[in-house]
């Protein structure tokens, strides 16, 4: 899979709609790129599993994880004036939500266009303009003039997903990708790219890719995939929030264009230090640029995976994403490519003895 084909795959997966609990479209597109890699299937939650064709069934199992959902909203109520009250699915900062285009799924399964709205400044007092904006005061306007029109003509109904309306772009000159849901559709693409790069090669481990649902609402899907895959080891791909525009220079640990980030800890996992050091040393040996980070907040699918079975060594390979959990993420293709390179290098070096040593 060359760079052009990879970017086309990333675009298709990024553009797919898939709020937590509603990952159907994203899952279908991921499955469409799994052809020839091995056994690919989807469970009742819409977790996607890709079992490498070359697996034998009698070697240690390495799970490649990423999550297929994106931050979004759910229609909570239809107001008398036809606008929609929304409840968040995942972590949003409220002042990033207004004045953006969103897709709202209707009763026919179509995604119709809407705009997030709040009270215009013309109708706000000076005090109200300075007050924090709460999501409870933000609505989605699909163009209806009454509740009846929203329901009967536009097909709006309570409980439907609302997701950002953004189209992926890439600039060859800057090597930058801009789009939505890079957290963690870049990870889903990385699983597929890794499996494609290793296709036909003999490994000392069996590999299962698992794109998990509902990470943004508590890493729920990975709790299921870990029970299904029963891994001996795992690599978690993540679209991790870049910090190079928001912290002091000496604290920057997740900058774009400096390679993938390997985190030593976050709020729910202390990374297995022996596995982490092996990955860092291998990256240095292979000339793959990486960054190290210590995070006191946030978490990944590594949290439920590393606590599954009798304990699973897990590392997180994060592709830096500027402005994660907003409409527009900015990521460098080189960081994505180096994340895949590191995963491939690891899978080629892993065997039963090395995994036992972790």
C-alpha cells in the first residue's frame, strides 16, 4: 500500500460518521479495507476484528488496538422552535462547539446538515457575553421553523447521533493532514497499514487487529475486544492530543512532526516499563523518531486491555493530533508512517521468550 493509497484510506475512515454507540458506518469502511488480510468480522457492538491470515493459533497473540468512535452528540430533545437540544458523547470544551456544521442522523438513516447555534451577541447583555457558555445553551439548527416541521419534514427524532461535518484534506507541501476524528481513526488506519505491510511475512506471534467502539465514553468496546482476543501483549494506536501549541517549550512531549508518542503513564495506566523500554530502544536502533510523555490525565483502550486476563503488557503508540476533540485535527503523515514503522518493527522482533520477559 503506497502513500497515495494510504491517504485515500485515511480520508475514507476519517470522513466516516461514527459517534460513540453509532460506529456502523466507520466499521463498514474499516472492513472494506481489510480484504485479503485474513478473517475480518464485526460483533454486536460493532467492534471490528481482523485476524491475520498467517496466524497459526499456537503462538502468543498480539492485539493491535484502535478505537473507531469519534466525539459527537446525541439529540436530547426537539425544541418548540425546531432547534435541537444535544447531549455530549465524549469530551468537548463548550466554547469549541458553536458556529460549526454538524451532521444529524434522521429516522431514515440519512445524515442531514445542521449548524450549532447559541444566542447571537445582539441579544446578550454585557454580563451574559462574559459568562461561560454551557453546552446546555447550545442547540443544533437544521433549518426547521417548528418542532412539528423538525419531526415530520426533517425526520428528526430523539436519541439520534450528531457528528462534525468535516472533509479530510492533505497538503503534500507541508505533509499535513487536516480532518475530523483523527482520535482515533488514524489508529484504525494504522492497524490496517501495519497488517498490509506485514502481509505474507512469517512472524513468531499471531496478530489480531481490533477496532473498538465507545472509547470516548469510557473505553467500553476494548473491555469486550480484550475478552474476545485474549491477547498476551498489545499495541494501542491512539490519536493523542498534541501539546506543542499549549504548554511551555520544556514540557512539549507530543509535538507534530517529531514522531509518534509513547506514554509512560496516564490517568488509568502505568505502561509496562520493560515493554516500553524495549520499544524505545528498538525505535532508536531502527532510526524511528519517537517522543516520550508522562501524562497525568486522559486514558486509552490500554486501560481495560492491560487489566484483562491475568494482566497484559501494553504500550501506546500515539500519533500527535493538534486540537483533538474539536472539528479539525492537524497531524503529520510522517508521524503516522513512523507509528506504523515502529509497530512493524516490534511485531518482527516479538516472540514467546521476549514477551515472557516483560
